[in-house]
């Protein structure tokens, strides 16, 4: 077994962001994506670095034991998702995208629950993997 660093967690969160972006692109389709001024490739492409930065910010909230650790991981998952959407929105539409990207993600998630199911499974898997690590805490780089 190995110890996980914040970079490892950030990379895992960026993969979760990419999978969520793929689910979002597939559920919206090309016509609805173009209504937002996006295409599927750009949405998935920009989600990776945005989610990595958000994961770097919130990665230390994952991997803690007990009920408190799960609550902290849930808060970290929500914060990293909102932060990742805000960062991606800033790349796409500076200013307005920062505000509306998290709202669009939430609104589409209400219409298409598979997006949230994908996100929940991935974030839960991340917490479980980190709990299986040696020290059960994320080391700073």
C-alpha cells in the first residue's frame, strides 16, 4: 500500500470531473450544448484542468476515518465540484461563466439524475480508496 498525496487526490478528482463532464455532454447532446456556446469536446477538455485545480484545493478533505471523515469528504466533494465548475466556467465565459456554470451543472443534474449518480459513485469510490491507504490521511506535498 502507499500513501496518497494531494496531487494524487487532485488527479483522481480531475478524473471524476472528466467523467461527470462526459455524462453531462452525453445527456445534453450537441444541440443543447450549442445553446450554451459549447461543444462536447471543449466541455470535456476544459473539465480536466479545472477539476484538478479544484481537487488540489479540496483534496485534503478526503481520506479521513469515521463519520466525521465521510461528512468532510461529502463537503469536499461538493466544494470541489462547485469550484471546478466555476473555474471551467471562467475559462469558457469569463465573468458570467463563473456564476452560471455551477447553476447549469445543478439544473442539468436535476433533469438527468445519471450525472449525479456518476458523480456520487466516483466520489464515494475515491473516499473508499483513500480510506484503504496506509495512513488514512492525505499527505501534503
